[in-house]
C-alpha cells in the first residue's frame, strides 16, 4: 500500500509571568515587550505550557455550513465556562487588544 504525505502543524506554547514595576498597566506592558524584544527575557523549555497538533489545510471544512453550525453550537455550550481573561483572548487575541477595542468603543 502506497503511503500519502500529510502536513501536520505542531505549535508549542511557552509562557512565563514576569513582575514589572511601572506607573500603570500600559507602561508595564510596554516594558515587558521591550524586555522581550531586547532578549532580556528569553523563554525556554522550562516555560513550556502546551503543544497542539493540527491540520493546516482544512478548507473543505471551512466551506461546510454544517461544520460552521456545529462550531457555533459547541461555542454556545462552552461560553459560560470562560472567565473574562480567556474570553478576551479568544475574541480579541490578547488582553491589550481587548482593552484597546473596549476603550475605542466608548469614544
């Protein structure tokens, strides 16, 4: 039997909490980003949190309305289990993006 070639995407998540002294949250975030970009905070294997194995090419599912309906129903079932932090990250990608969108919506 001939073997086929499949593409599998592997994603690792590294995570570390750092304490930053700053006047406010925005300044703290800027300092943390600078520390990371300047390689003063370098994540390594001790910061490992998770790995995800996925299929990157699922266009046929993305175009299937039944699949979309299924995902929406499952999301509705799980929505009440999310705290504000997880919900912010899910919807906006990050807490900072959620805060920015919230502040912009109030203008």
